[in-house]
């Protein structure tokens, strides 16, 4: 039967995925909804921490991006970006975005055998996720859980890209492009990455 990539995962699938991710060095929390996910993330991030929220429909939709960028709470890299000129400070902005101490975002597919796939047009979120940041938090709707990497690739090409294309046209007036893909087989630094799996359809 053809998989519906927008359908929430079963309890059995979530538990299987959680166990596999933890064996591969990624901590996992499972929550019921986006509000609970937001609160869990905020509990983890210390006051005043250097933080960057990567572009994410999921993070935006639960109000987490707004919380992270409120003046006075954290050292927001996004707030620093707003004061900088990309034409003259582009390299400095790239360096800031590549290795904030804390980074929050999402991913595009998670496999039941514990692999994580992130797709990107520019690759701007990939350095922080892969290596640069000391603390990574991913908020992930359980509809992103798939059987294996083949199904993950299919999900991204057939489901994620068309939806992101619509968003990009509205937001930027241009199409998106699937230019770069990052696959996590394992994370070698204990405690570095936490995935919050949400039993609610968030993002795409």
C-alpha cells in the first residue's frame, strides 16, 4: 500500500524509532502536541544562551521561534543578523550561523532504524546540525517517521519539496530546489542532539 507521508506514525512506530535513535546517540522525548514540545525545548535552553532557530515551519508554527527571539531572554543570533548588512558582513553572518552554541530546528525524515535526513536548498542549517553547535534540538511531527532511507528519499522528493515550493513562492517569490541532503547515521557526542517527537502533524 502506498504510504501517506502526511499521516501520523503509530505508537509502535514511534517507540521503534525512539529506541533506534537512542542507540544511534540521539536523545528522544515524545510529547503529545506542539505546545508541550515548545515548553520542553524552553526548559532545556538556559537563560542567556546563544541560540539560533533555523528556518522551520514546525518551529514557527508552535511559537517557539518568537519566544527564542524575544529581547532579553537569550543571546539570539537571529537578532544579531537583523542588525547586520549581508553585503558587507556576509562572511561574519555565515560564521555566526554555522556554530551557535544552541540551535533549534526540524528535519524532513526520520527512519525507524534510527537515521535522520535533512534536506536544504542553501545548506545554511547543515553546518550547525552536523558539527558546529554544541546543543541541537529538533522538533519533529511524527508524520515524518518512515521505514528506511529509500522511503525517506521518496518522502522528501514527492511530499516535502512540493509543499516547500508553495511556501517559497509565497515567502520569496521563487521556487525551492533540493540541492543538499544531510544524513545522520549516528551522533558520536553523547547528549549533543535531542529530538522531540510530537504526536501532532507539524510542518511537512
